[in-house]
C-alpha cells in the first residue's frame, strides 16, 4: 500500500463581485511564493479593467500574471517543467476546454486554484462555473455586503445608467463600480424575461 500523500487537486473560489475572490486567490498565491514553490498566475485577456499582465483586486492588491487568449496557452507555460501550482482569476470567462486543463494538471500533481463569479448578472450559473464547482476537491464561496440593505450579498446587480439591466443583455460586460453592485437575493433585480418568467 502506498501511503504517500500526493499533491494535485482543484480549489475553486467563487462568489459575487466585491466578495474578495481575487484577494483570496492572491493570498493563496503569496503563501506558495513564500514557500519558494513555483506558481503561475493566469487571467483571460478579456478582463483588462485594471491592468494587463497583472491580477488586481478591487482593493488594489496586485500580482504579475500571464494574460491568455486561449486555454491551450496554459499548457505551453506549464512546459517543460510543471509548476507546483497554477492560479486562474476570472475563470468564468474561459470556455469549456478549461475543465480538461484543470483536471489534467491536477491529475499530474499540480495544485489548481481558480477564482470566478458563480452567477452572472441574471443570478444564473455563469458558464463553466457549475462544472468546475462540482469537480473541485475544495470550494470556497465568499459573500459580499448588499449595497442596498447590508445583508450578505450573493449576487451581482448590473446597472445601466443607474437602472437594473434587462435579462436579455449580453452576459459578458467587463466593468466595476460604475456598472455593478453586490446585492442579496431580495434586493437583486433583473428586468423581466420575454416569456414573463422572472
Ligand atoms: P470580479 O469578480 O473580479 O469583480 O470581476 C467580474 C467581472 O465580470 C467584471 O469585469 C464584470 C464581469 N461580469 C460580466 O461580464 N457579466 C456578468 O454577468 C457579471 C455579474 C460580471
Ligand atoms: Mg476579482
Ligand atoms: Zn439586500
């Protein structure tokens, strides 16, 4: 019997905007760096809100990152030698290929840490997040504070000129404080779906 403990698993950090997902990702990355282990940090190129080639949290924590256009690029950076860990911020923007990349790297002994929005502005699961949440060994769900009532916020309100966005608005819209608020279930508003369902 082999009792040796092996590295390699998937950690997901999920939640609404302003819940501290990127802060938590950066905290884990810094601990790995303190331990002098190699960690590669990726983020999809689409998210250029604060900076390119850096992961930046809303309260301005930052760390150097590799901006990727395709998930394949993660493999390129993991050769010839696998890192101890990889971290991906804003993972909700990546396509389904990222699932296999995370699984393969974790199988090979890499600690995979990903952070992303669990729900889009409609309050529905965001892209590949449900699948990643199900496959992960470790899940951390963070909440923010509802900007209307002060309760724990688990959703993200999109505002267009100060008004709630319509259900049919595009899912992807990069932005921060000017367009998005953290809200609880009860204060979250989506203008109606065409079939009348909320
Ligand atoms: P954050 O989780 O680091 O705060 O960033 C979330 C990003 O996702 C931000 O650029 C806004 C964007 N976003 C969408 O594209 N669609 C959505 O439905 C929501 C809620 C956010
Ligand atoms: Mg973030
Ligand atoms: Zn509220």
